[in-house]
């Protein structure tokens, strides 16, 4: 499952910070509080596998607790499948 196709109505993805085809971490806003959050998921194995988490076969993002946002985002810097420019932009959004 392509992480860019996972976009339920309640979590608006701003950017995908990490994606190695199997696992992804996204940066976006959760509707209930309109604050930036990060979410992650296992992408599954091919287009027919929606990965995990899922609800009724539909792929979902798993939200990470706010206290872990910054440490996790920082830990992504310089990893092979990370988007460093997007990570820096996400960090700057969190400190505004």
C-alpha cells in the first residue's frame, strides 16, 4: 500500500517524512485539535494488502503521543529513506 494513498478524513497529511515502502511516518494535523502530529503505519505487502493499522480493510495512520513527536522526528534525520528537508520543515512548525 502506497503511504500517499492513506489519508482518512480526520488526519490531514502535510508530508511523508520517512517511507521505505514497508513503513512510513507522516506529519500532519489531527482534526480534533488542529495541531501538528506525527503518525505511522506498516504499509503492507503490495497493493492488495492494506498494511496495519486498518479498519474494515481501509488503511489508517496510528497517531504518536505529542511528547514523542520531536524526538522521533529528530531521529529520522539522515536515515536512508528520510526526507531531510521535510523533516527540518516539520521541526520548524513544531517550535513556532
